[in-house]
């Protein structure tokens, strides 16, 4: 029998002990590995998924501001249509639809498409809106001038006829007639055309209100009148020289910086050839000159070539302030048929639309005005 050394015995014993230990350790490692693998699988199954991303709007702030501005413009045109009693229902529905389309747009392309539609609608309302405003203002001027003229009349003892006052504003020979407003409306085509006519209508309505106010003012013609001051302020003419003519009074008053500097009586256009009311300016001066009639010799409007000492044009249609030395009377009633005791046959009626005055007064006015001096006739 062979004896083993103690060292070999310890080594063998240690090796015998290591087998079951190794096996146990291996089993533990396999178990832990299995648990770890199983735990990872379970955790993956319970993870909450991330929310589905939605498209982020790409419409720029500048583009959105453009849309809001155009909506405001569209609404202003709709409000204008309503103000002058037009039917704005279709346009209001378009506005609501356009507003919603812009709100729902989330990309540049869809917003651009909605904006183009809005622009089309906003442009389409403009011409109908200005036409409606023009028509409404025209009717207002016609109705007010006709009603006032029926209540305020001038009975002419010279020929026994009665004339309605404010004939300068009527729709026959006056500013509302074919030579003025009706002619403008027949020629108007664009929004800009109608806007100019609208501006004129507002001017004439303002002047007509001043005439009505002045008709009940007992202030002498040689003193400042409240209607004058109202129109000077309304037009922003409180500085520099201004000529004011009251058709009701047949008087001219000259102001500088809102202060009256001179006044005198005049003769304006007869009922069938009225002086146009409005806000004008001096376009040119002539001293001396000769006026020649454009009417045929057999026309009641014809006159022979006439020397004029002082002439100041205030409207390009041939309207002047000028000397009328064939007259000896000026002032109320001289624009209607009358007897001028010392005048020639052409002195027995009003002018052809110009504003006539004595030689002395026309000479003073010629020195007072310059080109672009403001003129108010009401």
C-alpha cells in the first residue's frame, strides 16, 4: 500500500471539496442569469410608448400678421357697405369662412391658399362698396336740396316767377346734374374714380349744410359769418388768404389767417347756368383779357366778345372771378332776372356761372389772390 504524503492528501481533499462548490456556484450563476434575462423581458413589455408626434405649424408670424391685417381690411369694407345700406350678407359669410380657413391652416401652403382666397374676396367687395356709397350720398344730396328748395324760394317780382333756392345743388342744372355729378358717375370705372366722386359728394354736402345755416344768419354780409368759419376750420384754411362766397347772400368775403379783411357784393350764376359750389383754388390770373362765347350766336347763352379788366380763374371749366362793368348793381336778387337801371341788356340776369363784381372790387381781389389761393363757394 502506497502512502500519500500529507500535502497530497490536502490537495486531494481540497479538490474534492471544490467540485460540489463549483457546481453550486455554476447553478447560482445560471439561475441569476435566467432571472436577469426574464426581468429584462418583462420590463420591456411594460414600458409606456411615446406619444405620436403631431406636425408643428410652420406658418410664420409675419404671414399670420398679414392674414389678420387683411381680415381687418375686409371687415372695414363690409362695414362701409353696411353703413351706406348695402347688402353685405354674402361678404360677411365669406369673411367668416376666410377667418376659419386661416385659423385651421398649419402649413405655409395651406395658409397661403387661404390668404389668396381672402385677398380675392377683399378685392371683390371694393367696387360694389364704393358704388353703394356713391349712390347713397347722391340720393342724400338730391333729396335734401329738393326738400330745402321747396321750402325756401325766391319770388321774382320782375317776371312774376318763383325760383327754388339752392338750385346750385339740384340735379337739373346744378352740381348734381349732367354737367357735374351725373357726368362724373357716367365716366367712373375704377375704385379710384368713385373715391374721387365720393370726396366731391362729401364736399358738396358739407357746403350745402353751410348754405342752410347761413340762410338763417342775420349777420350783415360785411361781417364774418359762422358758416364761413365752420368751413374754414373744416377745410384747414385758418392760415393764409382765402376767398369765401355765399351764394345765398350774393356776397364775397376775404379772410387772412381766419380774420376778415374785405367784403363786397357780387352776382353769381343764373338758375339755368349756376355757379358751382365747392372748394376750389385760383388757377390763373389775366389782366386784361377778352372773353368770347362758345355758344352759337342764336343761343340765349351767347354774348359778344367782351373786354375784361381783371379775371381770376377758379375752375378749369371756364369759371372766373372777374370785372363786370356792364352791371351797376350787385348783391341779393341779381342772380335772378331783374332790372339793372344803368346796366346794359346783359345786366338783367345772373352770370353764366362766373362771379361778377365791380371794377374796383375786382382790381382789389386781383391784387389779393395768387395762384393756389383757396376758394370756398357755398
